């Protein structure tokens, strides 16, 4: 599962999803398009339906499923979404995917330690965040649960807490750059 605002979705999202499929041996990746990230301002946030539409347009891989399930479930926080999904799909083995930028600030997320204790996590390197991510609060607190990169394919079967840091070739696309370039309309005038 790759959660986010997808404001907008871009090739970088598809890039890490395809790497996750290959490096972790996943069957599919679900993009959980957030109705509204509680840590982000609504200013500059495109309407949910526009972000969902952009995700569907960018996914272009039958193994990537774009989902509005957080809106359907009415969950606002990742910890609550994960709990609801595990209840709904008790036989599924989920892995949470995120960039190193999110590992830097995950300790600001509601019930962040619960997330680590609920689901295995794959963290993807991201330019200029890697060193900081590996020395931040979450990395230090869960250092004992970090598995070696060479064992990444074992992550989906690992009992949480378990996480891996994957060094990858970076993709240049960022949502911030797309918004700043004017290539992505934001706000209600989409």
C-alpha cells in the first residue's frame, strides 16, 4: 500500500510501485488516495476526484490498483486505515510503502508506533532525505526491526515490527515541482 495525497500522482509514484513489486515480490500495489492528509493544508489541494483521476491516469500497470477506500471507510489517519483494512481483508499480507521523506516525519503521525507494530514497512531512498531519515526518531526507535536490504523479499512475510530501507535510483518527478510548474491545477477551479 502506498498512501498519499497524489496531488498530483506522477511517474515517481509508479516508479517506486514497480520497484516494490519487483524487489519485495508483491502481487500488487494499492495506491490509497487520501481525501485529505491531516498534516497538509487544504490550500493548494486539488479536489479528491481530480487526484483520484490523476492516479488512475498515471498508474498504467494492471498490478497497481488505485483506491478511494479511505473515503469509503471514513478514515483520516493511516493507523485507522490499516486497522480497517486488516479487518476487511484478514488473509491479506500488506506492506506499507513510503519514501524516506515520510520516515523523517512519521513520528508526527497519529499512532505512528502502532503503524510500525501493525504492518511491515518498505522505505524508499529519496534524494537529500536518506541520512536524516536513518537517524530520525522512528529509525532509531525501531532499529532492531530493520532487516537488511538483501533480505527485502522476506519483508511481506515478516512479523511487525519489520522494515527495510531500499536504496534505489531516484526518479526526478515530484508533486511539488508539477504544482509549481503550473502543470497541475489546484483548488476548486480544476
